[in-house]
């Protein structure tokens, strides 16, 4: 009966019937779209790759939701650049808490490809990691069926290292590999700048350079440059063989012979170096949190690395240039460079006071 009525309506008033049919079809289509959107939102809300707890999820630049869902982030080995610096100095900083209301930040490592080796056999696996304490603070901790899930000492060092632990992490020496180990232009050095007076300062560099894979083809160098009040510069050099050089790939420590060195002592740097008629023996105390994280540019043959552990520091000790004088609470700066320097140029500069530091540069 209903079919006969519909056919009669269509036969006698085809225009109105088609209009009503089109409206009904449009309504059904809209409902299907809304249901699909709702289902997608529900799936995303349950998707482990998108659930991070808290209010905001930070992902690597250029990553979309679909890339997260399809595993594209881990497949492309993407990650948040300088994640440790971001966690420590921005998200969990006093400014982040006071000005932006950040109560907690929980870093997540997801989809990391690893190899498990046991009994001579190797298995490939996908692993992930979180910091238990930070995950709980952000409301992203899992429900444990049994056992404990607490921060290890390595977790603590990742999120909130001591000043000395931070310097050992960011200011250590490097062993070049591959072609860079055979490159005679490889060099790595500690650089210190101490302001002795408004128109007088001293630069101290302790450098390791040469082909580190070949005995006798590399060594050390001390460079002391004095800027006098009249604007003149006086540079003094002293060289050391590879047998006289000791450096540490797990700390800033560097030694040339018996009396020239950079050594981390507690939270401070002890610097002793001499060249020509100049000699310095200084202790630098970096201001907490005033650092620039390690940045490594280039590839397999061109490497250019840079870190500034002390954008602002205070120096105490003695300088002899050649007349000896006592240094007390002098403003100082320290950076660390490494890489190959063939056909490489750079410009950089810095400025600091007790409250603010500015660093700029281009390679």
C-alpha cells in the first residue's frame, strides 16, 4: 500500500517528490558524516599513540595526527629536538610554571626500534619509555596490576640533573668516527673569556686537534689572547704532543702535561694554562640554568658541534700577563666546540648581564 502511494505521488507530483527525496538523502548523508566523525574522535580518544595525559601533547614539528596513528613518527625516527632542554628549561622552568601555568610535563619515547640479544640470538622489538614520576604528575600513568613503577636515578638525571651532572652530560669530549677521525682539520676545544676590566679581558683556549686515529698526527694547544685597554691584542701559543694529552668523553676534563688543564670540581670549572709569559689559574662558577644545549650540524664528513655550558659565570683566581694580579668575581663565559673545519666559516657573539644572556651565530 505504501509503495502504491509513493508511486502515485511520484507520478502526479514528480517535482515535489524529487525535492523531498533529495532532502531526505541529504539528511541521511549528514548523519553518516557526523557518526563517522564521532567514531573517529572516539577512536582517537582511545588510541594509545595519541593519549598522553594532561591537557596538551607536544609532537615533533610537521607531525600530523594521521602520522601518529599510522606509526609514521617512529618509522621516520622523528623526535622532539633538544627534548631535555625543553623539559628542564621551558616546560618545568619557573617561567613555565609562573607565566604559562604548566603544572607538569611528561616526556614519552614511543615506537623505538631495539634489539634484544640473549644466548647468541637476536630479536628485534619495538620499545617505549616514560618517566614514572612525571607521568603520574601529568595524569598519564598506567594502572599497575602488580609491582612498582618508580623513578630510577637515570630518570632523575634526565629530568632534573645536578649542576655537575649537567656539565658532564653536555660538556664532554668526543671521539671522531669514520672519515672525520682521519681528517687533519678535526679540532675540539674549551674556550673561556674573562673580563678583567671594562676595556681589558683575556681569552683562554685549550684545544685538541689533528688526526686522532694516527699516533703522532695530533696533539694539544694552549692559546691565550690578551686584549689590552688601548685595543691591541697579544696572542701566545704553546703546543703539546699526543702523548701529553688526556681528555675525557664523559666529562669536561682535559689535561696537557702536568700543569695545564680544565677540570670540573663540584659545580665549578678549574682552569690552569700557560703560554709564553702568560699564565692563568682561575675557577669559574657558572650561573645555574644559563646554558645553551649541544647542537651538532653536518653529516659523516662535515661535523660542527657547539655547546655553551656557561653563558654567564663569575671567575676567581690569578692571572699573570705577565704581571700577576688577583681576579675577584670577574664576569666570564665558557663554550665548547668540536668538528671538522675545512672550508668552514662562522660568525658568533654573546652578551650577558646578571639577568639576561643573548647568544647568536651562523655557520
